[in-house]
C-alpha cells in the first residue's frame, strides 16, 4: 500500500504491511468465511500416496465364491482325469484297415489342423501376391546397392576425417580419439567393405522403421482402440527370439538382403512406436487445452504442440530402434544379408 498523509497533523505515519487477515477484518467479512482448511478431506497417508489396485476393492463374498469355484473344479478334475490330466487335443479320429486285416487308428490334433491352415495361407501369399514381394525386394535391393556404391566410392580417408569432425562436434577430443582408433582398426583389419554393407543395411532398415513407426505411434496415441490392438502385438514382437524374425523374411523374400531388411524391420520397429505413443500421451493437458483455446486444428495441435513437446522421447525411441537394427543386422547374415555378420559367423 502507498503511504497516506494525515489531514490533521500533516505528518506521514508509519504504515505497516497489511495482510489478508487485516483486510478481511476491515471489511467485516472475516466471520462470514470458513476457517482455513475447512471442507478439506483429510486423507490418511496410505490412501493418498499408495494407489489401490482393482483387486483390493472387491468384496469378501466375491473371493469366497471364486475360491469355492476353484475348489469345485479341482475336485471335478481329479474325478475325471486324475492328477496328470492332459488337454483334449484330438480333433478327429479315423480308422483305416490294413492289408493283414487289422485296423489302424489315425488321430488328427488341433495343432495339425492350425499348422495346415497356416501353411496353406503362406503358400497362397507366396504364389498369388508374389508380385508385391518381388517389387518390395527390388526397391530395397536398389536402395542398398546405391548406398553401398556411394560409400565405397568415397575414399576412406575422407570418410574417416568427416566422422572425426562430427565426433569433435559431439564429444570433443576424447570422442575424436575413439572414432579415429575404431575406424582405422576396422580398415586395417580388412573389415571396411563388410562394415559399409552393414551401415547400408542399417540405414535402410532404420529409415523404413521410422517411416512405419512414427505414424503408428501417433495413431496409438490419439486412438485408444488402435492402442489396445497394437499393444499385445508389440509385446509379442519384443518377446520373440531374434532368430524367429528370419523365417517370414526367408519365406516371402528368399535368401538375400531384402530378407535381412524385413527381419531387421520387425525386430527394430517396436521401440519407436511405443516411445512415440508415450511421448505424445505425456504432453501436459494444460498445453493441449491452451492450444484448443487458440482454435488450433487437430493437425496443428499434433505438429506444433504435441510432437515438439514429445520430441525428446521420440528421439529416444529412434535411438533404441537404431541400436536394435545394428544388433539384428549381424544376425541377418544367416539369410545371406551380408555385412559384418559374415565375419562373426
């Protein structure tokens, strides 16, 4: 508050800071307001800090009924099948007469039925849609050969110096020393050609992975149904052994670099999808609400607010995709993809 002159004495009295309580007292409204903290619900520490699971909120009679059902199923299982009861896997049973007058029973299991259906589907795809796989194989092979020819055409001293300059920009002299040592070691050990092949395979695989993963991550972040559909598929892709991804590439593309690119793509694309989804979902609701208040369209909201704010998380996903592509690029040499994997194997 500014100081006020007294009209009686003309002396400027000392004015103390006036708090909210004094203002309320002057206005006579102090008694009309509830005391501080009134109306607040005091939560116990365990309720306010420890989230309760859905199972903890179920009533007691639910658990009594559930465990009673488990007990009934246990008793019925012992009565019907015994302690080592197996699954009923037989779908059909056929009796065939033999030449000596006997009877041979042929059983067909559920696994045989499903395996036969999968084999027929794969045969149909490889025959009827071979034009698509041949076209993709030609495009991927052309991109790989072009990158390899360009990198091999450039003299190796130029490549070494250029990478050393980039290393200095990133990590100064320590990074320069490590980069020079690694590149010269690879060259003098006669591994330069295979290293170029691995780099070309990585570049193509990472570009395709990012081109596929970013739109899928954005779709999963903006559509809950798509997120629920993609999540179990990504979980399965990340839990499968890496050698499994070589089989579909081998079936659809045959031996060669395109099969290695396809296997690397499947193995490396989940991180960029997951982290793009996570980064966009972690954008604060206040920022999104402010953008809506200014009348932004959904596309403007995505391109000017969500993606820029989620960029660090998205770049972490691209980094993980690059590392996984490098790991899979070595294993891909099993299907004749070439590169450093030939030296390892």
